[in-house]
C-alpha cells in the first residue's frame, strides 16, 4: 500500500480465543473452530479449524444504488473435527447458507459468522459452504481512521481489502496465512467494467448487463482480492511478455503514459528479485481521490488517482514482496513496505535519478535524532495496528535494506532478495526468517545489525559491526558505547 497521508499510533490488542468441546456425547470428538486467526493486531480477523482452498464468488453490483448481491462458494478442508466454525463477514444480509448442500444454522456477532453444519465435519474432510447474500456494502474503518474494503465512488466502487476490508464484500477466512484460488464473476450495468485479479476469462454481454469472469489460480490472501468497478477504458496489452489488463478511468487518462513504463519496471525487478511470480499483470486506475492510497491487489494494483512512476514501481514490487511472499502476522508489515520502498528507490536510480545510497544518505542526514516521527516506531515493532502504515515502516524499513546492501555487498544482497522471493513464493514468512536467511547467505552474524535497524527505537546508529568488537565513540558526548564505524555509512 502507498498512502498520501500520515497516520498515528495506538496500543496492541489482546487475542480473544474461544474454543471448546461440544457437550453432546455424540459430538464428543468434534470441537468448535476458533473465532480468531490469532493475529494480535486484528484478533477477530481470521478463524481456526479449517483451511480454504478456493473462493467462487458470483456477484451482481448496481453502482447507482450501491447494491451488491452475492453467491459465495467456499471450498475448505477441516483441520480438526468441527461441530461449528466461523467465517468473517460484515454487515450484508444473508438470504441462505448451506454446508455440503444442506441448510445450516448460523448466528452473527460483529464480524463473526458462526456456522453450525447439520453434521460434524471430520478432520481432513473437504466441505463446501454456500452463502447467498445481499445489501449495501460499506467500508471498514481501520484503527488509524482510514477506510478499506468496499469504498463506493461516484461511478462504482474502489475495493481494497488491506488490512481488514475483505469481509465487507465476501464471507471469508480473513487471515494472511490462509491463501486460496479465486474465481470471481461480476455482473454490472453494460457501460461499466468490473476489474478483478488474474486472468480475464470471459466478457459476456446480456441485455443491459455485462459479466466479467476472472480467474486467479495462484494462492491469494483475502486482502489482495478486488472487484474495482466503474467507468473504465479496458485494454489487454502484453507487458514484458505477460498477459495483462490495464483499466483506466477516462478522468485519469494521463495515467496511460506512466503505466506504459511497467515493462521496464518488471524487467528491472525480475533481474533483481527473480522471475515475476504471477501469470498476469496490469493495473487499474480509478478516479477515487478521497481514498488517498494505492494498493498492490494481486496481479493488478489499484490506484485511486493517476499514479506517478514511483508509485507504480512500488506496487509492482509488492507482487514479489507482499503478494507472493506474504506476511504471517500484520506487525511484520515492514517486509512489505520496506521492500517496496527500497524497490521504488532502485527504480529512481535506474531512471538516472539518485542512487539508493544517495537516497539513504539524504534521509539519514536530513532527519536528526530528535525527529522521532520519522524514525519511530522501529519497522519490525510498530507497537499497534494504528501504526501499520506510518512513515517509519516505509522509509526506515527501506533504509534498513539499503544499509544491509552496503553491509553485506550488492551481490549478496540481491542473492538474499532472490532467495527470499523463491523460498517463500506463494507462502508466508516473517521477520525472523528474513534475518536467518540474510545471515545464512552472507555468512555473518547480523543480530546486532538488525536489532539496531528493525527493533531499537530512535535514529539507528552503530550498526556497522557487532558492538562488542568495535572501539566506542566518546567524542560526541552523546550515545557513549556506540561504535564509530556507524559514521562510515554516511559516505
Ligand atoms: Zn506499499
């Protein structure tokens, strides 16, 4: 994600876990699935006890009245023998719900949709949940005050699910680690287009309506799904040899020139990060100026207004870092944003602008130790969901990677990035795994380095070598004990 705004701070939340054994003797072996996915930043998001393999969404949307009718089929596998399980689903009304084709009882509490199938689901068994729903979808207000999910616009909707908006338009297991394949079929009035993820399989005109059928077979986290709808000029060029869809709101037509640079970006990133991870690419440029951010929706980022080329580079870099390799938990967000920010700087360098080293030096010189709003919170410890998208996650996160490049050498640095993208492709990984990989690839103990850059509050100093093996700098009067070698980083 890339935001035009700054957002502020909040404390963490506790995990609420409800799990137990049903009292009925006949059901003794069956338990309730957890209503929590276990992420401390969003304890109600996600659920336990099953794993989704596919979402089949059949949607009909009427932009003039913001009315959505949906039929969702969710294919999942029970990880425990379940007497009951939860989905995440917000606000919309349910017309019918079945499990294995049989009507099932359900109850709703906040975003939890609690489903009791007629018969228990045995551990390891596959099951289909069908939910028929309708209503007027609305965005979710996040802890930092911003909106995500289904955001109505003057001609349709901007649909961006990070971090918790997916359940505003489809029932799901809204959990980073439960990726699935998607088929999304959307019917809209004939003049409109509905742009989703992956391959555009079909466009069917019937009477006054048009149906778009989209397939994304690569595993996708719920927050990366979209069906951004409105007036769009839709083109299907090949971008660096990859089939793509580029959709631009006519009011943002100047975006075409910027998006035309995607082949050069994808080429650059493929040489640095490894092969582009998905079968399709492109972008959707909406006219939604109130949204205030762009999002790296899988295969096809969405932009609220015509983006500059740095923003496009940022969202494309997320296809490797965020979409293919996804977080395990939200507090690891710097693995998305720091990486996309560094990639943005490398695109600037590639274009003949500042080198990544010059960008680092400029930021390091400009922001003194008292500029806590720039340096804090440290990237790997945001301190709460309200800080997920603040400046330090992006800028200091990107600087941490540039400091790493200078510390281990460019060749080793790119080896680390490529190994990261390859070893965790289509999966999930966290900060500790990144540190382990960087140490393995470089053959160095990087514990002190990463502690300084990722975890220690305040302006990073003295990361260049392990604190115990260096002479300390007592001359400046401040920060006694800090290694002199830190100053080398400024050259
Ligand atoms: Zn981003």
